[in-house]
């Protein structure tokens, strides 16, 4: 689980990142990035109820995305002070679990979120 200081919890802050942040999108999800002044990265994952009617499925999607980001933060792969929001869409629910984890890693690398050569 991500430490409390590594999470974006306030609705006002989430809306600010969604409005002002740089967006990277693929059919399965969107990634929003915005610099912060805290000196450390913060993360939140959003899965709308339209993705799946089953909470089990939505929670699994959130857990997998958070796990990839947690490992990246703990191992120092994300060094920039950024607010990061991952918004997962319905297409991600149709991907197998192992493939989905690799998908998240590739998306974060494509957004240049990870330090080159870092192991996550």
C-alpha cells in the first residue's frame, strides 16, 4: 500500500491535476501528470463504476496500478515531484492480469515517468 504522504486524497487537488495536468492516453487508460512543490511524487488511481459493475473487478484494477506505482516510488524509479493520476477505462478490464501489469509499466515508461534503467 502507498504511504499516506504518497497519495492524493483531496477532491480539490484531484480536480486541479485533471484540469491542468499533462495527459497521456491509450484506449485502456489515461495518465495525468502535474508538477508539485512538495518534493516527492503523489499518486491516485481512479476507476469509474462504468468500467465494470463488479466492485471486485474495479478494485483489482486499482490494486494493480497502485502496486506498480508503489514499487516505482519505493525503488526510486520516480524521482520527480509530480502529482500522478491514473484514470482506468473499460478496455483495461478485458486484459489479463499479468499482461495488465506490464501494460501499466509500459505506459508509465512511455510517459517518461520512470528514471531510465530503473528496475520496477
